[in-house]
């Protein structure tokens, strides 16, 4: 086993590790130099030959150039929100007449549980949406509702991996990392990929949502907290600011550059240096991007920032819009824990979850459209699964629904997706996708297509393998979803 140097030997690694500076402060040297990140001309995409965040050209003309994913961890109930099944009413409380695939057999029942919530048609397109999502109803003409999503593995972690990394196994790059790897960045002052977490805590499985997997570390998402400090360790201590910091950082970066010149194949070192430089620029740019105080009162009201129930999510949605405006490629808004995992108490818990996010999510679409950004920004709303058409915890006060990954719903808007459209269908119970099925890898292929990439050609070469987001699973672009 390789031994660490003794304390008497001060290596470059030990010097940086022992320094009293934050990660952000290590990038300050770039503020003292000419800006070079975006100075180079855009070069043809070379399948992963260049590991940086300079803008990349796509395989074909793109409609979208950014993605905002509103990820509802836990699995929103499609039969209560976006996939009405009125025929279930006559079976309510009766035994289900078919087979059900349960995840939690201990609390399972075969009792049909018809939705207690009312649906009605909205917009010129007439898409039926639940009373729990009235604000979604106000934007349906700009939205494609997909009612035939499918991953087919009835477990949160594996299905989350499927939706977010394209595979049922851990350790693979997240969708946001693939987007930043493919496109680079339009900003030199902010990360290409941002993950915004909930004030009450991290989502279940935490950093796995924004991992770079085996892609170079420069493509990992940057976690942004819901309260200050939004980016940890970004700013130096007060006594380290100014000339002392600049001198120290100049020296550290000179050591880094010398080491890189001697070992040009060390891609992680190159990525780390770039990250330090980005962190320096973020000390000023991030504070401005996260500050919504100069937004109009009308805009804040649109997002629900004037209300307790929607203030947090509205603030994060507004910041997501501000980040995309400034050139960030991918923004991911995550809920706490598995807050949509309504195995019980669905009669109160589901309305509460909807109330928190419905108005801000609709406001994001409206705001992007008003600013002319919706045409080039994909907005995604959905989770890793849906729920079953039968009751779990049959005591009426605690009734809920178990997992269902065989047929569930989500919606997408902007970036070339067709507005006012309903795609696919589940069976009469909302259990299985039976018409125009969209697997997770089909969604990824379609999204990459709108970003200008052939999912089979967007590859990363590793250990002699050509690896892709869609993993050679027979993925197809869903043409019916395209505007």
C-alpha cells in the first residue's frame, strides 16, 4: 500500500490539504488573470476527447439548450393527479379483478381504491387534470402529459437510478452530468449543473442524484442549499480575504499548473484546477444569481413566494429560472427524503405535497415563456414511479397506495416538446402502460434529441468501452412528443 509522506515533507497535496482556505477561495487566482474559458472557438463534438466546460457543438441543430428537472422523490400518484380512471368508481372497495404487483406485501390489499379527487378538462387542449393541481391546469396548453411512463422495477432506489442515470445500478453518471458533458456551459461564472435541495434536508440517496459517476469530476452537479450559505465552503474567512488570499492562491495554482504540465494525462487534476477557478468566479456571480430581492413583487407573487406553503419551492423555482438565464445547463430541484411516497395518509399528505409545488412549477413555465426562454428550456415534472390502484393500509384514515413503476405519469414542457398533448395510456386501472409506452431510456433519448444529440453517438470511452446514457437498451426517440 502506498504510504503517505511524513509530516516533515510538505507535498503539493499536503500544502493544499493543510491550508485554511475554502474550496471557493482556491479559485480566486482566475479573477486576476485574463478570462480564457470561453475564448476558444467552439469545436466539433469529439465523443469525449475534451474534458472541460467550454461550449460544445451538437450532432444536429438543437431546440433546447437547458433542462430544469422538478423531481418529486417518492412517486406521485398518477391516478389521483394526471391519469383519470372514472371506471374505477364502480369497483371502489371491491376486490381487484386481476393481478397486482406489490412492493410491500405485508400491508398489501386487493381492495380497489378509486380516486377521491375530481378531474376536469383544462385549456384549449382539454387535458384532464386533478383538482389537486389547478395551476398545472392553467398551463396544459404548453405541456405534454406522458401517461405511459415505465421503468418496471418496483423499488425507489433502482427506479430513481433508471430515471436519473439510465440504469438500475449505482455508480453511473446522472442525467445532469451527461448534459454538461455534452454541451459544456454558456457561463464561465456559474456551474454547468446545479442541484437544489430542500430546507428540511437531503433527498433520499442524497448525492447519488447529482453524481458524475465515472465521467470526469468536472461534470458533477454542485449542491445548492435552500438557505444561506447556499454553497458551502465557497467564501473564505474574513481574515483571509484580500491580498493575502490572492498571493496564496497564485502560489497554489502555480504548483498545480507545474504538476499538470509534468502529468498531462491526469484529467482529474485538470478538472480540479478548473473547479477551483470556477469557485473563485462564483464568489461574486453565485451571490447575484441566488439573490431574488430585485425581482418584481408581481414575479414573486406569481411563484407564491408571498405564501408560507409555496415560499420555499417558489424561491427555488425562481432561482432556477435565474440560473438558466445566466447560462447554467441543468438545474435539478429535489424534494426532501421520499416526500411523495404516500403509503399511508394519502388523503391529506398528497394534497399537501401538491400545494407546495403546483403553483411554483406552473409559474416557472409561465415565466420562462414570458421571457422567451421556454422554447429553449425543457421543464420536467415527475418522480421515479407512480402508485397502485388498490388501497394500502385499509383503515380509512390511514389509507395509501403502494409503488407502481409499470405505468405512471409525468409532464414536460418547452425545449421542443409538444404542448397541449397527452401521450400514451395505462390500462383501465392505471396499473400498466399499454399504449405508446415510454421507458426511461426512451425519455432520455428524446431529451438528448432535443438538445441536439444522437443518444447512440453521445458516448464516453472508458476501459475500452463506448458508454452512453441509454446503455444500448433499444432506446428510441418518441417522435409524437416533438413539436
